């Protein structure tokens, strides 16, 4: 089968790999129909994720059709259309019992990380009964791909951890796909202000269309001053970091109001300074999280009821044999205006 293989930092290739086989009774083999590229895949290619070793098939998002199931799979059968969760859950370990599926002792974020992933014609899904979701006939597959990772990530790591509330003031730092997914799901809670911050004016224009009440282009170095002026010098109740670099986390530290919450989503590959000399008396909370996908059933219901339209995030479409072009498009989003790319296997 064709698959996108990580060959080491800055190196990848589309090549032929053996079709995966059932290795445990709880496995399923899924024929991929649509997948995508995540910012985390770019972090892997930068060498920021040492757990992902050369030779790995990348990708942790997608939808497909069950091709084969192990003897222990009871929920699904061959021919079922399914949404693949980016997180694999055994449902039995101490962390799964706490609904922290991301820290499952034998699962978690393993797809496209420590086991082969979804940027291929077929993928093996461990713990299929609790790591796949049946999708109804007629569902929009492109919209569903957004529910594999970025919608639950933005909602859980940003909105829920940030305790977004009606009437609150929220700043989302980073208007990439994760930041925009956070923007879409933050509106479930009707905050009074949703301020989107980015360097890319095109993405800020997209954010306005997605529901941002204000946008701040931080290219002039005056983002802190602008946001403090917007909030009458108080700062924001929730600052959501959706980039993963020191400058954006430090921006969150500077704009958070007393009693506020800094919710980190970004994947950080280098150290960030925590300025306790300025924050020690501010009654703030800092949260970190890897998505657990506990919100996926709710998001599926919201999608089915047309309460959210994640397909808005899709800007480009490619075939699997064009995946190297898809990576170039996604990696150079400032020039290509890419948000999420759909790859059809």
C-alpha cells in the first residue's frame, strides 16, 4: 500500500509499505477514505517529538471503512464507516478510568507517533471498540475528519480547560487550524469578547468570518497594548495559547487578568519562561493538556444537528499520491492560505 513515511527530521517520503494486519483481538484494520495533516506532524518533522522514530507512517486523523476486525471487536464489523480518534483508549487502565484517554497506559496518542498512522491506504487501529466512532450514512466525511483531532483538541484543551463562560473575555493566540477550531467551539459558551491574535492578516480575516469579535495583528509588536486597551486595562479572563512557541505563551502571561486562566494547547519544543515575578500575586491558573477526545460524541451530535460547521476549516484537497504537495501547501500556509488539507486515499 502507499503511505507517507517519516525518515527523520526534515525528511519524509511517499512509499510502498505492507498492508497492516491484525495483531491483537481488539484491533481493526480500516481502509482510509480521507485523512489530513496536523501541525503536530510538522512538529515531528522538525524533530520536536522524539518518541516518533524514523520509518513511522505519519497521521492520526481520518475516516474510513472497516476492512477487518479482530475476534474481540464487538461494536464494529467489516463495511462499517468510522471516524478514527487521534487517541487510542483501552478503557480499562487507571487513566482511562479517569477519562484521561490521552494517558492510556497502552494507548493514548500512538497513531502516527509510536505506531503507524493514517496517512496511508490502510491503518491498524488498536482498541477499535473504544477508539472508533460509527458515522451515519450521508455524513460529510470532510467535516468528520476535523473531529478526529482539532475540534476536540480546541474544545477540551482550550475552551474547557480555559473555563470559557458566558460574558467572559477570551483571547486566542494563533489563528491556525487549532486556534480556529477553538474559536468555533468557544461560541458554545457565548463569551462577550473573542479576540483572535496572529501575524497573518488572511487568517485574521478568516477568524472574523468564523465569529471573532475582534482581531489583533501582532506583527507590529503592540499586541499587549492593543488588548489591554480593548479590555480597559484589565486583561482577558481566558488566554488560549494555540501556537507552541515561547513568544506566544509569554504574550498570554502579559494579557491575563487577575483570576484568569492561561490554557495551553500548543506543542512546545523549547523551554518557555514563566514570569512568576509578575504573576505570583495575580491568582491565575495555567493549564496544560493533551486531548482526551471525551468530547467527540458531543461534537458528533453538534455536527449532526448543524450547530457547528468544521468543514469551514478545509481549504485544499489532494489525492494520496499528491501528499508531498499537500505537505508543502500546509507547511507554507502564509503563502498558500491553507488551513486544513483533505487527502483522499
